[in-house]
């Protein structure tokens, strides 16, 4: 190993001095050593490629990878050769291995994206381009540090991201029109333009800040009235039966979990300290990210029957979100914002102690009353508190904002899925 290291060092010095024959000799000596280091073969391959001998370069790189199949630079260099010879599938395999071995390297990502683009896998290429852009701007090598040709390629890739995103968003609008026969989707067209960066984000009302997506053009309303939802009266009539099922379910300690689980090292940990990783604010999900909790359903058939007769917002892998929310005595849920404003959150109060407290949304406050729903837009800053010495319980469900049309429901749901799927591919978000 010591001799190999000395030969590598001498080879690099010779290369910098332009002594290519000396460098080749030292690299060949290092390559003959019994070691797993693929670097001598990789450097010899680069010299062969610079001399126009791609076949020798390929053979040397294959030898390097036989010693260490996960060597990022050897996989990358072999990928470049395959790419130059229009062997795009083989190139993609090399760049994928390089990316796995050395994640978030802008040059590797750019070449991986280019291979996908050459294979007409535009959406996947766009996702990798977006990931590359995020790395460069978010503490990776930095966009300005890349060579000019790679900056141009990255800029082109950014354009490809917009092209693919626009194609999917346009398709969502067309599907919404076809399914409903409604042609008016100007608010969704504005949202599309904002997502594509064609127009600046709209100014939101005070205290409104959805964490994921903003539905433009909706009325500035924090609370909604019960008579705006024709099905609310029938839903409220189930209060007693739903309460009884909750009380029986709550006898089993398995079902109630902390609603917030914030990493103690997170910058927001202090904000959530009173309720994080604690049953101070407990929850039992009936639906979570659109998935029905069949184990809970077995204990709460009447509750699920009531939910099945309610027009819940349904977005695959997102909604509905329905849960029993349990707030211990003396606990305050701190101010926060929901993810989107195209929906409303509905509280059906099941157990409300005397002088319990209420919920503030923006600058308006309302108070729970058993069996009477409170309906609000949770994209506005909101907080809730229980100042009594007993536990408060509400059933929380989500439904569409009543000002959203049928066509907009389809388009907005699909927009959410498109952005989430792209974020999952780029950032690994769920």
C-alpha cells in the first residue's frame, strides 16, 4: 500500500508537470499492486480517453470497477464514455451507481439527468435536474462554482423542469374540464402560473400562510357558518353515538398517540415543547393521508358510517385527515398554520368541560359547544386551549372550502399530487 501511494503521488506530480510517460509508468506500477484502490486504473483511463482511445479507457475503468464496484468517479467516467457513444441505458446505469455512491454531486446529477432526457424519460430527468439545482443553491458545490458549460446545462435543466411540470399541470386542468364540463378555471390557471414562476405569488391576507400550496382568489374568511354545509345537521345528530364509541375506544391505551412528534434538535422544538411527544395533545386517526384505519373502524362503526356520509376532501395519499383530538387540562396548542387553503377544518365537539376555552383563527375566536361544529380555514394562524381541569375531545375532519367549484376540486387535488410526487422524487419528502 505504501508503494502504491508513493506511485500515485509521483504520478500526479508528473501529470501536473506534463510528463505523461512518467505518469503512465507510475500509474501502471500502482495498478499492479494488490490493493482494492481503483484510482490508478481510473487515472490511466482518463489518459487513454484524452488520447482518443475510448476502448482502452473503457477496459481500464471496468478493471477499476471490478476492484470497487461502488467507486463513484470510476462509474462517472465510464458513464461519460457510454454517453459520448450514445449508449444511454448503459450511461444511466453508470451515473445511477455514481449517484448512489456519492449523492448530491451536481456534476453526477447533471449527467444522470441528461441520460434520462436522452431516453425520453422527461419527468424523471426533470426531477433529477430539480434535485441538482437544489443542491447547487442549498449548500452543495454552488451554482457559480460549476464550470460554465455545466452552468448552461443546469439552466437548461431548470427549463426542462418547468416544461415537464407545465405538461402535467395542463393535463390536470384538461381532465378537470372534461370530467365536470366546467370551463371556468381561471383561479387554477393563476395557481399554475405561480407554480411555474411565470407570475409572482399573490399577496395573502394577514395571518394566512399555508405551508404547502395557496389557492388564489378565495374569499378572506377565517370561520364558516354551519348552514353553509347542508350535511352538517345530520352529522351533528350522531354526536352522542360517536362520543360513546370514542369513550369505549379510549379504554384501550394502544390507540391514543401524541399528535406532534418533533425532533428535540429541531429549530421548532421549543415552540411545540408543551405538546410534542406527549399525550398533552393526543390523537387517534380514523383516516390518515387518505388511508382508512380499519383497526379503529372495527371499534367505531357508527363513527365511520357518519364519515362515509360526509363529503370529505379526498386526495390520494393526502386526504382525508380525520381524528379524535384529545387536549389535556391546562394545555395550549401553540399558533401554527395548515398546509393548504382549499379546504376547511371541522371540529365536532364531543366532550367540552365547563370554561374549557376555544380556538383562535387569525383575529377571531370561537368556543366549542358539544354537538355543534366549528368550521375554519386552518391556513390562517390558529391556536387552541383548554383552561379547564378536565379533558376536551373533538372529532376533526376536513372538507372542501365551499367557495371551490367541482372543476377546481379536481384540478387543485391533482396539482397537490403532482407537486408532492415531484418533491418526493427530488427531496424524499412524504
